[in-house]
C-alpha cells in the first residue's frame, strides 16, 4: 500500500478515503467497504494508488437529492451531466486537499 498523497488520503483506515471535489467545493468520502467484492478482496475496485487513483465504478453523492456524480480515473475526475455544480459534464485533474 502506498502512502497518502495531497489529493487522496485516509479519513479512517482501513476503508474510508477522502478527496476534495472541485465541483462541490467540499470533501467527498469513498467507503471501500461498500464497493463490490470488498469482503472477498479488499480494495478490489481501487487501483491502490494515492497519486493516480482509479476506481472501477462510478459514484453518486446525495444531499437530499443528487448533487454530484463522478468517476475517478488516473487522478482525474469526470463529472456526470446530472451533477448540479458548474463542472457537470467535464473532466478535471484532482486537486490538493485544502489544509484548512
Ligand atoms: Zn462533488
């Protein structure tokens, strides 16, 4: 396992990651334990990279209603057009997690 980077880090080891979403301008969490195959093969859906992270599945974030749909591939975020923020439908490099 590589060490956390400035774009992806553990929120709580060993299964919850977090990163900064430049669309929502807030942190998002990825709970590895709810990904398919976690029990059989932990981190199966993740390439185990903190520097150029990829996940095999897409994600959705809800706040009452859907606010953000994204995929993470090779350190870039692609937002679904159904996202409600200004980056909907766009792909952007992941950015460092703000320190405040
Ligand atoms: Zn978001």
